[in-house]
C-alpha cells in the first residue's frame, strides 16, 4: 500500500473515531434503567478512549506527511435510546472497527514500528470494548 493510500485509510478510521466519540457520549446521556449510572460511566469512558484513538491517528497521519481530517462518518452516528439498541449498535460498530483496523495493520510494514504498535493498541482497545459491551447485554 502506498503512503497516500495508507493516509487515506487512516483518515477513514479517523472519521469513524470522531463519530464513535460522539455516538458513545450521546448514548451515555440517554441511557436509563437498572444500573444505568454504571453503564453511563462506562460509555463515557469508551467515548474518551475513542477520542484518544483519534489523537493517535492524527499523530500518525501527520508523521506520514498527511493532513488529518475533521470530517465525521455520518453513517456511524446511529441513534438509539434504549439499552439493548445502544449495546447492539456499539457492538456492531466495534466489530466493524476491529475488522477495518486489522486489514490496515496487515498492510503496514513492521519496520514502521510506531504505526504498527499504535494500530495494535487501538485494536486491543476495540476488542476490550466489544467484550465489555457483550457482557452488559
């Protein structure tokens, strides 16, 4: 994969991370029901994790000579107002993110250690999010 193609792929993931941060924060605001405070706190923590992923992606895009996008994947801004829908939407989105990051990681030479490890760390976080969301369902 060329450098410009890699930057494009990372920018696509950056747009997704922007949307995920917004989605999780919004879902945290509307969640209700038994244990809602605990779930709200966890959704807000995940929103923060997504913001951190976006920061890491911006840093790697700049290091590759690219310009980080300010755009948001609007398709990832899925509304939900009940706990089951909130969890299902976010589990699906985490699964898709893991798949997308894994495909990108397969194209990154291991000699680009910082980017390689950054993507590994993000994948690990996304897998942990998926596991936690699954346990809440």
